[in-house]
């Protein structure tokens, strides 16, 4: 089995490509969704977050997302502390999930694949990328935000030039790109690797 990390900046189209992979029959683990679920369900995470942030980080509906998000963005050291609680549990959940799958290829989608250290748990990394103008437009449309807000969100993330150097494979997801043919070519390559 090959484990492939799928990453890319905001507006690049990671989810779009991952949905295509699922339609082709490949299992995809969504790390962000897993993190949110674990923050609600895992008692160890819950207790550690309460210890770190106070009881206010949970309410009758579970995780108080607005409160936790505010703490995340206010202070870099708090952000690191929260990530140190949540990321290892997400990595562990991915490992168990991958073991339960009998597919020759499994994928983990993560916007922060390198920053979280999830790249250590995969065999190959696939970067989904698009031109900056395309990403700005998609982000503005999806998040109903201004151009400046979209640019700020993009600039707050990793530099895609650096990630392009580190990734094993890249899929260009611009309006004129043929994503399907890129995906089919990639899957052929990955199958050859998984057989060797």
C-alpha cells in the first residue's frame, strides 16, 4: 500500500481533486475534518484543551470553535500548543484508518501537510497548485470575502514555490488544465510504484 499526502494552498482545489480520487474508488482521509471530530470526541484532547485554554473552549454543542479559533490566531505559542495536542492524534487516526483499507493507494488531504509533520507518515506527496490569480478568485467566491482578505489568507500560508520543490508530484488545477488526464497519468505511476 502507498500512502499519498495531498496538499496545496487555499483556492488551489485540493478538495476538488480529492473528490475525483474518491469517484475513482480511492479512499481519502480528510485531516481537517478528522481534527475537528477528534477535538469533540477524544477525551484526552478535550481534557488537554480545557487545561490549556479553560473550560470555555467547550459548550453544550461541543467544541467552542469561535473561542478556540480566536486563541489560535491571537498567540503563536498557543497555536503551537493546540497543534501539539491535536496533530499526533490525527496522525494516529490516519495510521489506523490506512491499516483498515485494502486499497493499494490511500490518500490523506491536508493543507498543512508539512507544517503538521504529516508528511512523515506518507510515502509520496502530491501538490495541487493553481495560479495565484485563480486562487484569489476562488477564495473570494467560496468565502465571500474581499480581494485583500483572500490575498492575506494566501500569504499567511506556506510559499507554494517552496512546496513545489518538496512535492513528488504536482497537479496543475487552473481553468485551462486537464485535471483528469493528469490524475490518470499519476494513478498509473503510483500503481507501478505500489507493485514494485
